[in-house]
């Protein structure tokens, strides 16, 4: 049976670089099953460029014009919901894909043909607005590998254009029910790639390809953040290194809401493996929330004895060990020991 991979593209005023990206799709050695484009109300020539491409494209191109502006994350999720393929690839409007991207991904899907595989990620090259390489590779997977379910931290994420995921993550789970990401001055839903990465980690395995399969173009109008470590979201990274309680409390609130969200989704899913694993993931995020709140309490203490008391609670709850989806990890353990004994302040 052929591997059907749909491309979900979100566009908005992207005429400057769009044609290069579309051409790179047409040059794939293994063509996509279809291209689904959702335009978020472009005022430039974006839609016309897509229509011109669709007239000669070697695969079906379905164009949808949003009546109201959704924002790029919800626009991507809408495009993904409209896809008919078994697998879905998010596609930015300003990057360029290597010709072997779909061929290489298809090889991985066929060589690891089982229902546990939920997401495939690949290395990408970073370039400037003229597609001149910067020397960076993000994500940068050092070798081809496969991670088992829940073997990454709960908020594991890679950038959207570097992931290809099973359609059940968007078709069986209502993305409008996703939780909020808490920051100091805002509370917003997670991005399309953050949400899919979270679900993939919670529901199944993930495979990673070390070969660079896309060029990530960075320019002044890029919507995604500048390149940096992609393993965890920025808010989570802060909550792993802070010496004040507030970031840990933010993480705790975020994990608590995620746990409630996953339970709510699970309660509305028919009895299945997905339902059971959503409930398990909900419990994992509840544990992460408790660990984060305890850590916030630790960094609120002033005296050494009170620090030791809270640190002992963290040890008792196995906060630093166990499944990586909810574990604080050994680096957090070393940092908390240093804080408890007064080596860092």
C-alpha cells in the first residue's frame, strides 16, 4: 500500500519566498499525496502564486481562503485537519525542502511499519534570507534513532517544518481543546508544532532522521523564534534553570492545565488505545505539576533546614527519576542539591 503524505501549508502575505518553497515540493523524488493550503487573508499576491502553481503541479493542490484571520498556529491546524493523507507534513511558506525529503521519510515509515510510530523528525539547515547557509543545523539529530513513548520530557518539541506526523493526532483529537501555555504576562494555546509534539510523545514513538531534509530560511519577517535549543519550549527551559520560585509555579500551572485538558479529551474519545494513553499522559502531567510546585516551594525557602525539608519531599516523590515525560532529570537534581546546601543562591 502506498504511503500517503499530505502537505499542510499555512500562508499569509508570503509572496516574496513562496514560489521557491512550492517549486521544492514539485521537485520531490517521492511526490506528496496532496498539498492543502489555508490562506489567512493575504493582501499581496500569495493566493495568485498558489493558483498558478496548482495549474501545473504534479499532485492535487487544494486552496482554502479563511473568512477571518486565524493566526498562524490555528491556520496550520486547520490545514492539517483538511488533509486526507495517512501522514501530514507542516510546511512553512518561506523555506525550501531538499528533493529527497519525502523519499527519505517514506523509507523510514516503511522500515518501521507499526502503529506505535506517531512522528518523524529530521535535521534541517539554517540559512539567511538569501538561502546562504549559516552553519547551524536545527533540529540537529546526530544519528538516526527512535524514541519510545513518553521517553522525552512532556513538553518536547521540534519546529513544525521538520516533523511529519500520523493523521490520528489531528483527526482523533480536538485541537481546540488544547491547554494554555503560561507566561509571565500572557496565557496562550501552544503552537501547532508544540501541540503535535506533546501528543506524539504521549501517544507513541518518534523516529529521527539525521540527514538534513529542509532549509530553514531566517529573515526579518519570520514568525518563529530565532534558532536556539529546540528540545523544550523556552518557558520550560527557564523553569529548569531559575533560582526564584515564579517560573516553577508557571510550569506547575501549565502542567496542571495540560493534565486536565488531556483528561477532558480522553473522556470524550471512544474506548481505544488512544483513550487509555491520554489518561496515562494526564497522570504524568499531574505528577509534573506537583514536582514543579514543590520546586517552586524549594526556591522560596530562606533557611537551610527548610530547604532540606522541601528537598526531601522532592526525593520522596521520585521527582528526578522515572519516566522522562514527567521527570525533572538529573541536572535538576544537581542544581537543587547545590541550592539546598547553599552552593548557589
